[in-house]
C-alpha cells in the first residue's frame, strides 16, 4: 500500500498505426515486388516506403522460420512494432505501429 502511494500513477500509452500491409509472397518477383502488395494503408504512402516495409516483413518471417516451426508474430524495435499474421495460406497481414515510448524523452 505504501509503495503504491509513493509510485507515480501509471500512464496509459497508445500506439499509432503507421502502416497496414496485405501481401501475397507468391505474386511478383524480384523484378516487380509491388505485385505482391494487395493493399496498403495509408494509400498515400510512397511506393518506396511500401516496398521497404514489405521487404522487412518478408525477411522477418523468413528469418524466424529458420529457428521455429511457426513464423514470428511480432518484432519490437526502438521506434516501431511489426505484427505479422498469416490470415490465409500465403496471405499475410503486417501491421506497423509506432512504439508507445517512441518520441518520449529519456528519464
């Protein structure tokens, strides 16, 4: 009880959605990777940024499958959180959110 009185109140932090990608790795190839993208939010995101996020998501899934039977579900970095889900066979969703602590001053 005393410790809870001395501790600062917990502050709820929310994450901001930066991107949502829906892709099928069977489509396209190295020459035309944009064919893999089925949907990207927000639509105004430049194609180069979409392809960069797509490449990272594909790499995370491929890399994690070397160490586990199931691909990774989430990767946290200092600035972003990548959540990857295979919704259907070869249909992947990748949600990119800003980390709740990104942009807050260090104590």
